[in-house]
């Protein structure tokens, strides 16, 4: 059982990395990014493309990926998503949904339908022996630690910095924040840039731990979405814990019967929605 | 019947020209166009149009199954070269047209485009390929409208029983050629007996058409494996994709599993295989269908692909020749790699064979009459690039079987190559190498 829980927590780390970008965009702009999964996949492909063309080490690829992601997120929010923001959540949903289809087909056109992965050499199979019967992978551990660092970083950014304050301000009341001299659109663009960095990180990890192919995106969105909802909208530790809950429940399900794993995850999701519709640790309302 | 759609067509063409607001010049143009069109409409049904044979081709160009359609462009180009000057039938030239539609990897979309091909484009023959999700809905539509149809690249059981086929009578209009579960069960179980192991087999059979068929306790792998003295560690069906296989791996390790088999997609297998490495699980044989069938996908596994085994329905080493281009399997693969600069892939042979049969059928039929075409399909005896195709001697009516062997990814020079290591089900295909247990670096 100990092994199941530990593997579940590691799986939760992965889901947390997937979910943080979604949580951030929702927290600041009340915007649900349906294209999240596909953006993760496209980041994976860009990382793989850069690794093939430039021949850099995986670590350098990751560092290069972040500024690219930030700029594209900033521009995407500035030029596209800002025009869809209104009281009505539908336009942004439709736009990101459309983007999801565009990304899938563009990827297929450029890279073909074949799965690819980032070559990380022996790291992909390296394990640490915790006890004779319990070994865990190094890569899942790295992903888990990154999840904690990112969550902590985001929470600190929101609580203690000027950018964080502006994020909270426009999120709480856009009109008043603008009266105080903040440019809401600029703040939104910064938030999306940041969210895209998290998405790029997720894509980078996804490319290392398994393969990516153009149609993989939508299935990644589902778990990220569940983690955010279970944790409660707008709270990063909430998202982290939501991801842990999802990972551990799935793993416990798998332990009893492989058909139950994913189903257990969905069950917990529904139960949480039923008992606490705002999630376990909600920060924002509505 | 065949005359009327052409007349309608020409009315439409002439219409807009006449209806334009008239200046003198455009009036003249309009009359000219109208008369030109009507001249064509007089000639068309008798000389040209009725001789054009139309083939509708449905394939999953986009979506999760798109990897099956990778060779489509190349195959279409080859076919176009072959048919651009028409096909000679009984001394007369017939134009052949291929209309290519995308199923978007979606069965209901496949059915819709088939109906379009039949009703709008008036195709004489429908061909489709790649998994039951494409073949079944296409064949169902053709059966419904009474249009001859040939499909391949889906095991025959899901094709035949999935469409409620009656083993006594078969279908009226639809035909299929491929291997069946009995081949893959036979080939794999023989493969696994070639080297000494613990005889414990861990399985990864998901909850989908393939997983359920392979894991079926009456008709799938379990009864044959038990009879051959293997122990099957089957944890049951699971939903894919899943992000974590550690529960499978611990169970396999506890039961001293030496052989892993399954039928899962590349991302799932990559997950499983990486986690197996992380957790120190080292099976001697790993035979996972789907994930390692495509060379491009195998490249994604890097060094860790060496030693993996997989079922092989076509390879450059198959001793067969194309009836269309005269190329051997090796030549076809080299041509593909040179033209597209991609590695060869199994669907290449199957797509090619599909058109070999289609063109052969049309040549023998020499008519647009659906019943004549249907009878020509029934009488097919053709040596294709994937082996002999014959719908008379199949396991059930309407189905022809093509050979299946097993291959292993072995190092040849710098690269990995898929070599044939087992041929119990198809002795005409020679074995190229012995099965090697997977090597692990400590």
C-alpha cells in the first residue's frame, strides 16, 4: 500500500504541473483554456524540434523554451484572448476550443502523425531504491519536486510581489483596478505569458517521460481540469492538493483493478463537485 | 440510370452563364459557354463520362489514427502514375478516377463520407483501410447501398463479427483481406517458446476492441497460452490512456514475469517501458502490438527499442511483388524512403495491395455494372505485395487471409531494423534471424 501511495503522489506531481497553467489563467481572468492539452503537446514538439535542429542538451532546451513560451503567451493574450473577455464566458471557450483543433492539425501537417519523444538517455529509466521492494523513478521525482517549486513560487509571487498584487487586483475587480492606473489587458497578458511558461514546462516533461503525438492533447486537459476543480479555483496549493488527491485515488483504483483507476479519479471528482461545488480549498468565488 | 446525372450536371454548368445580367459582350460569352457546354453534354454520356470508372478511397488522414495514413500521399502518387492515361480493358481505354476522403479517425464520419462518395460522386467501387473504426462503417454503408467494397488492415474477426456477419453466407457487397486473431496468437505463442523463460506472461490488454478480443478467455490468447504451458498474469481490462503503470509492473515483478505482451498505443507503451526501467523490471521478451509497429514510433524509444518484438504483416523482406508496378517489397520500401525521406511503414504495403486488388478487379470486370464488379472481386486471385489475395478460400465468406509473421527490432549497423524471427503461420516468408532475449545494461 505504501508503494501505491508513493506512486500516486508522484503521479499527482505530474497532474499538478499540467494543472497549474490552467489554474493561473482561471484565477486571474476567469478564463478556461480548452487548448491547454494541445498547448502542452505543441511545447513538447517545439522542444523536440529544437533538440533535433540545435542538438542542445535537454536542460538548455528547457531554458530556451521558457522565454519563447512567455512571449507567445503574452502575444496570444494581447492580440487574441483579450478581445474575447467579457461577462460572457462563451467567446473565450469557443476561441480556445478552435485553437485546440488548429494546433492538432498544424502539428500533424508539420510533424506528421508519428509519436516522438525527447531523448534524455539513461534518465528515462533511472530509478532510486528506497527499500528492497520499493524503487521510484528519478524523472517522476524531478517532476514532483518541480511541481512543489512551481506551486510555492506562484503562491509567493501572488502574495509578495507587485505583479502578484496586480494579478489579484484585476482578478478581484477589474474596473477599480483600472481606475487605480493598472492596465488590465497588460496584466492579463503577463499572466498568460506566465501560464504558458508552466504549460511549456509540462510539455517539456511530457516529451521526456513518454511520447507526444498531435492528437494526445485533449486527454491531458481532462486530468488537469479535474485537479483544478477538486482543489478549488484560484488557489495554487489547492490545485497542488487536488492533483495529489487525483493521483493517489487513481493509483489506489489501479491497485485493486486496472479498470478502476481512472474511474476512481472521476468518482472523486464528482463527489467533490457534489459536496463542495467550489472545490476543497477555494479562493475565488464564481 | 447512368445517363441522367450527367444531363443534370450540364444544366447546372450552363445555367449561371445565361442568368448573368447582360451586356452585349457577356451575352455573347454566355451563349458561347452555353453552347459549348451543351455540345459536351451531347457527347459526354456516350463517349467519355460513362467510361470513367470511379474509385472512392477512405482513410483516416487526421486524428489519432493518422499514423496509418502516412503512406497515403505516396501510394496515391504511384496509383496516379499508373492510371493517368486510363486503364486498358478489352482493348478499350477507360479513365479511372480516385476520390480520396478523410474519415478523421471517426467511425461516424467514415460512414458519412462513404455515403457522399456513393450518392454524390457516384463511385463504382469503394476501398478503405486502417482499423475496424474505418473498415466497418465504410463496409456497412456499401452493403446498405449495394456498392462493391474492398477493405484491409483490420483483423478479420472484428471486421466480420463486429458487423454481425453470418459465417455461412458472408456479406453480399463487401470484402476484406487481412490476417486474423488465430494468426497473431499462433505466431506469438510460437515465438515465446523459442527461448527459455519463466513461462509467466504479463499482459497489457486495454478495454477496447483489440484488447477485449485478444484477452477474450474463449477465443483470444488465454486458452492457447494455457494449453502451451504458459501462465497468464492478466490484471484485467483498463481504460487508456493511463499515465502510470506502476501497479502493473509491481504485479508482474511479484509473479516473476519474463514475457510482456499487449496491444497499446505508443504513449502508453513509452510510459510502461520507461517505468519498467525505473522500477528495475527486466522482462526477456516484450511483444506489444500497435505501439512498436511503426518505425517512426520505435525511433522515439531510442536505444530501448532494441529487442522488442511485434507482429509483422508486411516488411521489405517479404518475398512478394507488386502486380501494379512490378516492384519487390524491398524496392517499394526503398522507393518510399527515397521519395518521402521517412522510414518505411507497414501500412505502405497494405495501401498498395488495396489498389492492386481494386485495379485488378476493375480490369477484369470491364464494366460499371455493380454486380459484375462484385463478381470480379469474388473471383480475385492476385499475388499482391502483401501476399496472395483470394476471397474464395478464406475462413468465412467475403474474407481473404494474408500471411502474418513476427519480427524483432535488432541492430543492423547503426540503426535498428525489423527482422523476421518467426514464421510458423506463413512458412513461405523466410526467417531472417533468431529471437534474442532483450539485453539490459547494468
